[in-house]
């Protein structure tokens, strides 16, 4: 099992395929297994590197304890890319990690060939992603049970019931205190005033039936971007496109990245 040391933390990762590096970063309360349905498709064109963030899956908790802000998670991602000598890489981040990918695009554009926020946005404050102080307080009572139920509810009504249960089971591998830190990170993120400063190409993808990071929120982010950008809203898909519809998601990634390359080449000529 491959591990590396990132900021004094033992971090687990998985690789598959050959070609240009594509780093896959899971969402809140998940780990590398969340990419297991999509990597067979993505690795046909890229060398995929899926990482367990600190405290998730097989990675140990950070020395300072569970992380509760996007900026700190971004530091780990930037350090991982440096440690593994992956730059320039395509970064694909889901949900909370869609935010991490956007933040990384501001912090270290030199590391990034393209950024792919999946159901992430430039602002995911509580009201924008259907949370409230009361809900977040209730989550502390039985965190894993709530998160498991929430994951099923975040899927599209059209998603297979068996797949919904597999997605919900993701939460059982992550400690409650780490999930709570992730929720805090996700619901306190706001770089809306800085999004226009991102210079790397960005491909935004979201599920049409995602009621947390809604399509309108993602569209607002797309409008604020001034860099090369593309957007896709996937029909019949909820908050987990890479798990609910992995073939559709992967094909969309390839299509959008090709479109970004063509835009970049057109801008040069």
C-alpha cells in the first residue's frame, strides 16, 4: 500500500493507469474508495492518483487534530503534489474538495494544468448549501448516522437504490470528529471575491439534482471566473456524479478538458 509523508502526516494514496497525472480528491466524510467507480474510466487516459486526506480512510489524522478549514486542507494537497512531483497536474475534487481545488488554483497555479471542481463552488456558506446552525448542532448528536442518511438523500431520485446504499456506507469509514471538521470547512468556505483571480483552466461539473451545492451556485461561480472555463450540468444525477453515473461523469471530464485545451490553443493563435 503506497504512503508518503505530507506535513508530518502519513498519507495514503492509490494510482492507476498511465499518462498525465490526474489527482482525485474525495469529498467530506469519504476516502479514496469513492473514486472506485470512476477510475476504471479516467485511468484509460490519465494516470490517476487518488488521495486520502488526513483523518480519512487510511491516512492518519493531522498532528493538530481534525482539519476544519479549506485552507488547511489545501496546504496538504499542495504539499502532496510537491512531494509526489506531479506538477503540472489536473486536479479533480468532489464537493468539499471541489472547494479545495479552487483554493489550490489561487495558492499554487504553477502546480495545476486544469482544475475540475465537482459539485463545488466559490462559496458554500451554510445557507447556500441547505444547512443551518440548528442542523449542524443536530449533526453532533449522532454524526455518522446523520451523514449516512444525508448521503442517500443527496443522490438523485433516478439513482439505483443499491448504489445509494453503497454511497451512504462511505461514512462508516471516517471518524465522527473528522466528519464534523469537514462540515465546518465546507460550510465556511467563501472565495467569491477572489474567484476572478484564478488563472488556470477550470472545468465545473455538477449534478442537476444536487440540492446541496446547487447548479445555480455552480453557474454563479462560472460567471465570476475570468480564466478559460467550461461548465456541465449532468441530468438525472445528484451530489455524487462520479459514483451515481461514473461513465457519464468520466466522459464529461474528457470532453470538458478537451474543450479547455482547444480554447487555450485558440487563444494562442
